[in-house]
């Protein structure tokens, strides 16, 4: 039987950290650093400079993941890139990344849009490609420049997000790595987190900024994250006691701790990077996973539960052994 296994992780954060105090001063926000920390757990985030696109962040994260896996770009035969902030309407950011990596082997490459649930969706899709036998090595990437779609006068949203990218190399293996994944969506909740605008005739129509009903998102996220985590553990035949670490989407420290509590997992098992990354949407899980691997918090043989929820609403989970 063919399985898929993560053989390398990588990440990249642009520029220098932007603290809460920096953000408040830069945009004249009616807020305090303490208010932001109390509500979100965020102390700082990284913001991409002008002219730096999602593909640029993805390039650096991908190079780091490839180096960790001991692979060259042309060893990859599939790129799945999750983003809600692509470089262009088209072509896909995945094909732009492919070009920037210098790939010339005709590998399949496409974007996937599931907002903050994007990396889990992308990992699940790549896992199925590999399990089918059609592909051997995939580059799975989450890359975002959310700072480009924020209303800097809205303190309820602009303090939450940051920019960054994370990537993993997923390879065919005769030993289980990705044990199980589960994906869900419910479009009835699409309006509680959305960018309700688009381009028409070269001009933005509707609202081009991120809008969110924070209380509704919190309640929905805690409920479905706990449910999908239980679902994926059951599918893998595992229990919470067998999980070495929880690597959640880094949206809000309160959501993360509430989910861990529902799963009866000690908060010490929860990998937390939201304090210094902010919410980097589809990039947040691979960023957190890479930081955990490189810091030695998790390593070969450890079992990680990955989970995310995002606009759409989309949500999903994966349970993996590194």
C-alpha cells in the first residue's frame, strides 16, 4: 500500500516583527497593546513590504522545505498552493512559484482556496494524489499577504492578521505518515467572514476589505474544530492520549485553548505561534509546524493533530506521524 509522509518542512516571514504598539502608531488605531493581547494573544506579526507577493514568500518557504527533505525542485511532480491572496487573478500563484523555483519538469501545479482551512485542504488533496499512485512527491504550500486586504481603520480585524508562508514536502512511503484527513464546508456561514468584493471593468466593486463577525466566528470555530478533530482521530483509530502535539490554525489564543480543552488535551501540547505571527490564514499551520520541528518540540516518530477553520465556512483536520 502507498502512503504519504512529510519529509521536510519550511517557512518564511517577511521583514521585521511589527509590534502592537508599532501597528497602533502606524495606523492611528483607537486601541492599546494590552487590549490586543487580552483579546487575541497576539504581540506582533510580520507584514510584507510593498512589491513582495505571496509567491515570493512561498518561494523562500519552499526552498527551506526542499532543503530539509534533501530534494531539488525538479524532484517535485505536484505543487498544491493554498492562498486567499494570490499574486494575480490568473495564472495561479502555484505556477508562478514553479517558475521562480526554476522547475522544468512539467509538474502539475494549482492553487486551492479555502481561506484559513486552506493548508489542511491542500495537504488532504496532495495525500490523495500520492496514495493514488499518480504522483510521488508533492510540495504543499500555504502563503498569504493578508495585509493587502485589511481595513486599517477596523481594529476588530486589522490587529489579527499577518503575512507569511509555510511549506512541506510530501512523499510516497511504505509507512503511514498522513493517517487520516477530514474536510468539511458550509456555505450558509459565508457572510460571517468574507471579503465581499471583486473586480469589474478594472475597478473594485463591493467591499474589498476583510469583514468578520468575531463572536459568530468564535462560536462556530470552537464547535467544528473539536468535532473534526474527534472525527479524524476516530478515522485513524487513535485517541487524544496518542497525540504528541496539536498544531491548530493560529487564529486566536482563546479559540486554540478552548478547542484543546474540548479535546481534553493539555494546553502544553498545543503549538502556539499566534503571539508572534498573528493569523497568517493558510500559512499558519505549516508555519507553526516548521517552527515546532526546528525548535525540537516535535520530531521523527511524533504524532501531530493539525486542524483549521476559515471563511466559507471551511474546516478540516489531519493526523500525521512525522
